[in-house]
């Protein structure tokens, strides 16, 4: 019991653990849409697309998370604009904007002399540095995103897997698709504090991909994915504490182990 309770004697670990679980669940639930729609590249693109916003906010001495949020939402809506009515394929638009945003972000960051220290928590996460105000922000945004997904569960399901039915029901498909992109963008922004830009995409894809190996129905997949995301966050944070490794990396590697176990179990079950 002391092994489990010792880290919790520190307030920063309590806040970090709570933030990690919230983000783990949020990324896992939103990640089911990413995996089922074959948009794994989108998570990586969104994560790196926030760099220009972060850099501009840093230069203007503003809030980095606000800068990240504005950039992520702008990229999400631009992807929606380019792919409207099939004018450009979704993966093509993502690739173009990913490269452009990343290049702009690197160009802006290269003009700074102190970015290595000041922006390192954005790039690699700093879950143990979560403050009370950060926790409220993470919790509030996560609740709003998950509530939106719950309310629009059926419309999101229809536009994702049956466009013909969506047209028959006269659903505002473009509006819903853009909203989903915005929710994904905000999910990446929320995850910055815990795993950072470099690993945000992994938390969107890995728990959901693991759940996909275990079930093919959307709601059970969301539940299993959320459980894996939360458990990976808790175990990863404990590993980070006891082995003195970066928390974001520990969380992602733990989620990857769950994926490997599920993959091996799936292959074993298929053979026997």
C-alpha cells in the first residue's frame, strides 16, 4: 500500500494524476473517431499545427494555451474548408496544412533565443507542473468536449459511417464534421500539459486502436478506450515517479504495452 500511497502524499502528484486521468479519458474517447475514420495522421497534424500559435503567443507574451487553441481551431476549420464537397482529399489537406504549420512554427521559434527552456513543457509536457487553475481549465474543457460528444453521439455516428443516411435525414454533415475537427483540435490543446505536442497524437490513437482490437461497436469501444487511457495515465505517472523518467513518455509507452498485449491476444485467439 505504501507503494501506491507514497506519491499521493505530494499535492503536485495528486493534481498530476487527476489531470492525466482526465486527459487520458478525453483523448481515448475522441481517438475512437480518429481510428475508425482512418485519420490517425490528423492527430499528429493537429499536435504540430499548434506550434505557430504557441510561438506567436510567446512573442506577444500572451497565454500559450490560448495561442495553441486558436491555431489548432484555425487549422481544423481550414481542413474542413479545403475538403468541403470533396474538392481536396482529407489526407492531402492534412498533409499540406501540417507541413505549412510546422514550418511556420519552426521558423518563428528559431527567431527566439530562450525557447529551449520556456517552451519545453509545450513540446514534451509537464504533468507534475499542473496548477490548480490548470486543473480547472483541463477539467472544464474536457467536460465540455465529452458533453458535446454525448449529446451529438448519434449524428456523429451517422456522418462518420453512413453519409447516405445522413443526407436522407438531412443532417448538417459539413457543420458536424467541422465541429468534430474543432473538438479534436481542442483535445490536442488540453493534452499539451500532460504529454506535450510530441506525444499528443499517440494518446489519441493508441488507446483507441487497442480498443478496436477488442470490440468493433462504437460505444463499447469508447468505454474500453477510456479505461485503457485512464489506466495508462495512472500507471505511467507511477512509473515516472519511481523510475525518474519523463511522465508523458511513460504514459504513452504504457499505452503502447496495452496495445501490444491486445494485439498478441487477438492473434492467439484467432489461431486457437
